C-alpha cells in the first residue's frame, strides 16, 4: 500500500511537473505575461518590487491625501547615486501610495492606511521614443487604470521635469 | 620579471591580509566600533542600512514637520511578513527622517528636505532585558544625541505599543 501510494504520488508529481513545463513553454512562446499591462505602454507591475530599495518617501495633499514611497530597482538606484542622467534602459521606478491615516498610538503621526495606487515608470529608450524613453503604468489593486488616465502621464512629466530625465523623485539622503 | 612581480604582489597581498586580520583582532579584542554609539544602549548606526527594505513611510506633524521612512534588515522584514512577534534577536529597524519640503515642481506634493535624525532599534533580548529586549539609538549627523533624550525612548514605546513588541511601525502593504 505504502509503495503503491508512493508510486501514485510520483506519477502525480511527474504530471504536475510536465504541465508546469508546458505552461512555461506556452508563456514563453506567446512572449506575454500573465500580469495585466497598462494601456498605451504595456507596462506591468514588476515582480518583487516591494523588496526594492527606497528612493524617497513623499506626501500628497488633498484631494488624494496620500503618503507615498518610491522604490527603485538596482539600475535605478545606481543611476541616482552616480548622479547619471539619463537613466539607463532597464531602470524602473515604482511609486507606492496609501491613504494618509492618523496613527492611533501617536497623536502627531500619520501612517499608511489602505493602499491606493502603484505607479510604474520603465526606461526603454527604443520602446518608448515618443515619451522620453519612459513607459508608464498606473495600477489599482494590481489592475491598470484606463487609457485616458495613461494619456496624462507623460505630458505632466515633460512639462515639469524634462531636464531631470522626466523624473520627479530625487534620492533622499 | 613577470614571475618576480607576481611574487612581490603575492607578498604584498599576504602582508595586507595579515594586517587586516590583526586589525580585526584588535577591533574584536577591544569590543568597540569606530562608529559612535548611543548612550545607555551602545547602539550604532548599522552599516548599509540605506539599502535595507522599506517597512513603511510616515509623517510627523509640527513642531517636527518630518517625512519619514522606516527600513528594516532581513530579520526584521521576515518577522513582519510572518506576523511573528516578538522580533528575533538581530532584528534592526532604522527610521530615517527629513524635514518636510514643498515640492518646487508639483504644488500638492511634499518631499524630503534636509535629513534630521536617524533612529535605530536593535533587538537583543539578553543585552537589553530591562527595555523589552530593545536597544535604542538616536543620531543627528551620525552622532548620538544625549543621554537625557535616550532615557525617553523606552518609556514611550512601553506605554503605547507594548503589545506589539514595543514597535510602532507596521509593515505597509
């Protein structure tokens, strides 16, 4: 019985492994990604971004009333530290935002409440030549917001921080 | 010549290695650290903390008017994610604080101005039995503030967040 059960278990594992392998092949063949991508840019929320290093925290006034943190991948952090603009291809910035919530334990402190948006900027000069080399994605609960909202990203970055490679956030030292 | 040069290089490396080793021994024997330590607790600003992962951003009202970010080492991040209290020995939290500065590029945004303090909590249950297992350090420009200020740390943490292992900051998801 024990041996039969082991054999069945091995068979099941083999089947599962094969299925996973085929799944991966399909994924690769399609060149797509299961994660939802932003309109216009096709930007996705990068995997593991929550473990990336801090560029800087920030606040946003009403009506959003958010507390935020911008994290960057290794390429982005290196560019910031080197003071090297423009950012290299592959640099990614992710802005996490939460509603401001008064701390219940410390009267003068405001802390993150529920998450609101995750916003992503991906540098790829060849892929995004019309928008300063940046692709944009704005996500709520992991899903991209509509195309109209994505049409506003670059215009604002271009109008205000073109000379800093279209990036608002500075590295907080 | 090439071989002679290699031999010399090897000799130099050996000497350098030995010197480094002796230096390390002296460092260990003295049980000290070149970095200035906090009064009462002997806590230092941990090396490389700026690369640690984000626990959460926060704000502090007047009179401090700060924007802050708490970073944690691997042990601290793991404990947060596992929801496991108390924090294990070796867990370290670092709170970075900056004065709030209105963004010059985006009217409704507030960003980090000059750095104010770096505050450190180190978990070591054996070393700090009288203060919930935590050692505290508060630093301005890398130098610890005075003993009187350090005497206030634990009383406040104990009065307000004893049931969360004396830690205010929650992990921002």
